[in-house]
């Protein structure tokens, strides 16, 4: 689909290491992977809505799923009956979440997996299933079944890898406006490896994870244990650090496949590099999800320091990041630190051992010192106005505790968010 192929998203919050190079997402796959995206008819107007990714050779894999008790059928099926350390393929549909659909939903997810496995000639336990879209509606299985056959039929049948990769990335999105895909070449001490990423998400976003899907392919040769450690560490520092609306989805899924097709087997130094690159790449995708937050206009990185422990730091960070008052202030370019202070105080409660922040800073400007407004001269006021109009803003809250910290990335809250979600099902 023309116009969708892009480089990996760029953000000042996730600089790539010097040994990683962005490449056009349509130029190449990591070696040994095939993909496809087709229009099955679940979405209107002939939009792409079903995709498959497969490793041609046995692979190791790592999976992270939503913690929501109302997890969707495809999440439950893959998590509970899949070989999540040795997956080789995933079949994904968009436009219908297959969540809260009872026994029929589980049967439909199992049917999707069986059909994909048969077409790809794989054991069913090596095929994952993912869905995204409207909750509470049964899948139109006649369309899904035909779409799986069409997608599998195009894989490796003379299709352009560039077009196939882009079609898959487009097929998994719902209300996304921005591309969230890309590819990297990574120089390890042992040789060159490649990674490719395709993600979606912009609403119902809150750790752990969000209404988001992300699929990673890599051609390095690593063990299942090493790959799982790299993937889970990268997810913890990226997708589990974001929020748009404080709502945790039923369908969150991150899957990473690593098939060794490059022949490059990283040692300890190579694995460290690969982990650093993977974390930077997933964070760039996570920040892109926040930036695409259903009408959002800016993205904030909130760092809370000086907490008594990790739980307190996390509680304060979430209280600020999910506050509608704070979020609407950022939308209005209003540096209203009183709203931040209110959210912090609410999170800390009446416990006398807690202390209000010693400092609040927007980028390099300290606007609260010792719990009170700092005096800003004319130059600093001008700088503050510039900061509030930036698309990405660093916000720091320093508590008066011993030093525990937490980081959360969050969006502002706009009229468009209300409009989109008020009209979503129609």
C-alpha cells in the first residue's frame, strides 16, 4: 500500500545507538521471514485488515500479553495453549477484537489458528493469533477464513517483500493515523543482523501495555532464554511505560520472533548491543503510539525522582500522567503546575511521612522550588512559552524522599479524543 512504508519513528526520547542504522522498512526483511496483508472485508471500503508473518525456519520467540482479566479470545488461546517460546507465525485481524465473545470467540480464534497452521504447514501450537478492534462482536468467520487463505497464498509466491511488509503493517491498524513500523541493521561484534518492527495503537492505552499490537522479527541466532530476556526487558522499558487514557485493553500483544537465518551468533557483548537496540526501537514505537493518541498534539516524558520506593514513584507518575486536568493543560499550552501538584498530593495522600515535591521542572526550567512557585524573569517566561509548544516535553518531579524513580510517557487530551471515542462503534 503506497504511502505507508516509512522509517522507524524518530523521537528525542529514544536515540538509537551508533551501531544501529535505520533502513527503509520496505527494503528488506530480516532473513528467512515472509509476510502478507490482505483485505478480508472485516473493515469497510476494501481496507487491508488481515495479516500473517511467518519464519521459514524454526525460530525462538517471546510473548507479552495484556494483564486485563477480560483478555480477548486470541490472547487466551495463544497464552494458554501456544508454544510461546518457539512460535513461528502469527495471524492477525483488525476491525474486530474478538473480546468478550464467550465460547464462540475461543472457537473462532482456534479456527483462525488452525487454518493458518494448515496453510503454512506448521503445528498449531507454533502459530499465534491476535485481534484488534471493536469489543463484544463475533468475528465474521466466512470473511476471516477467506482472508487467511488469500494471505497465505501470497506469501513467497513472487510477492515483493517490500510490499508484503508494508501491507502487513497497514493491515493491523485500526484508528492509527501514523505509521509505526520500520527496520534496522545492527552491527554486532560477530556480524550484521537485521530487525523489523510493525506496531499499532493509539487509544485504550495504559500499562501494562495498551490496545496495541507489536510484532518483531530478527535474524540473529540466539537461545530462547536470551531472546525472552531481551524482549521482556525492552517491553518493560517501553510499552509498559506509556499511557494515553489510563485504560488497559483486552487485546494487548507483543510477539518477537528470532530465527538465526543470518548465521550471526552474538556473544555477551553482542547480546548487550542487541538488547540496547531493541529497547530503543520499541521505545520509539511506544512514544509514537502516545503521539498518535487519538487526537493528541504533544508527548510528555515524566520523570519522578526522590520517592521512598518504586511503588511510590510509580503511583505519583501514574497520577500525574493520567490526570485529565494535567493532560488538558498541556493541550492548552498552559504550564499549570498547580494541577501537577494536586495530582501528586492526591497520590501521596494524608500520610505525614510523605512530602510534597521539592521541585517541578519543564525541560530546563524549574517552575516550582521548595514546593512553591519559582520566580521567572522575562527571558525564562519566553522560554517556558517555547517549551509548551514543543511536540515533545520533558517534565521532572523531584520528591523529598531518598531517591527511587519512575518514568512514564503520556499524551495530552484533546477534543478529538472525545469525538473519536464517542462515535467509535458507529
